[in-house]
C-alpha cells in the first residue's frame, strides 16, 4: 500500500475512535436515565406511571426498530441543525448517538430489573427514599450488567460507524468504500476488516475483564 493509503488508514482509525467515543458518551448520558425511568415508571415500579411508561417504551422501540442506515438518512436535517453539516466525523456522531441510546437503554433496563427485589424491599423497610434506593441499591448492584451492556453497545457502534462511512462520515468505513470498493483494492478492504476485528475484540476483552473484576469484589 502507498504511504497515502497508510496515512488514510491511521486517520480513519482515529476518526472511528472519536466517533464511537463521543457517541458512546452521549448514549450513556441519555440512555441510563431512560432505563431508570422505564423501570421506575412501570406499574410495579417505585414511581408508577403506566401511561408515561407505555409512551416512552413505544418511542424507544420505534427507534430501535429503525435500521441504522435509514435512521442516518432520516436524521440528516436534524444533524445539519446540530452540527451545521451532514458529512464528516461530528455529523456521524448525531445518528450514532440517537441509534445507540435506545439500544443501551433497553439493555440497562434489563440489568436493573435483575437486581434482587429483596434488597429494594429491605431498603424501603429501612426508610430509604426512592431516589436513594436508585443511587445506593439499584445502580451499584446492576453495575456489572450495565458495564456488560455498554460493551455490547460499543461493539455495535463500531459496526455502525463503519456503515456511516457509506455517506461520507469518514472513518474506516469511508476508507473501505473509497479505496477498497470503488478502486477494487482488496488489500485495503482486508486491512480495514482486520482493524475493525481488532477493535471489537479489544473492546470486548476490556469489557469482560471489567465485569469479572466487579463481580469478584
């Protein structure tokens, strides 16, 4: 490969890491509160609000059911409003975050639901306020599951970031399309695939080690 392609690959790696990191931060910031509210507003939750729960669940399911490439195109006006452009790394962050937020919210909700209900009842018997129960019981007990869910979300976002390259978002996906597919350079395509595999395996390895460390405390 030429030095130009090697430079492009390095820049593509950095762009992909930036896209995924920024989107993941936004997804966790928005997704975790959504998961908590889904749990609390359930009919058997600490803040029962069945109507609100149904509406919120329907919205989350709607975004989850939309394929990423369709969501990417549908959000172009909103992306332009937020970032001022529809191409480049930061333009890809918007649809990536919007797509990953409901995904992580559902995974986090499952982790929170798996917390032993007896712990919640014990905290209530001790007179703990409901938000104290969330902070000091639900979140600490569900932390290994939340980290595991976040790892799965990161892996899916790496794949989505490569897909975003098809519409000029930059990153490794853009390199695979422009240099691998359009120029029929099989070597570039295989190198991009290998880098993505290494990224996914690295994220999964770190996430699994973190979860094991939390469970062994």
